[in-house]
C-alpha cells in the first residue's frame, strides 16, 4: 500500500521549485530596467537630461543574482524530476 503525500507537504516540496523562480523575477526586472533598456555611449555612460543623472553600464551585475536564483530553481527541478522518475 502506497502512502500519498499530504497537500501541505506537496506545497512545501513545490515551494523549493517555485520560490527561486519567484526570487529571480525582481532581479531580471532590475537588470532589464537598469541595463538592457538604456543605450550607453562608448564610455559606458548614459546621461538622462530629464532627471539630470548619469547611468553607467555597471548595472549588469543585476543579472548575477537573477541567474543564480534561476540556476537554483533548475537544479531543484532536475532533482525533483529524477526523484519522480526513480519511483
């Protein structure tokens, strides 16, 4: 007789897959809004005349935590798939 997992334990196991994906979304948004959306000159700077600020291309670092959280989520998904396949 096989024992079925309770809904709460399923939710806890699923959160290991979903939480890193949800954590990577704000970092991808910051990377897009602070780096990908802006056209930089050859010196790696962009002057915004409306707000009178200078943006540098150092904002690429927002991709590092985004990719890190995404990597954690992918590892968790692979481990979950291997566990289910071995049953």
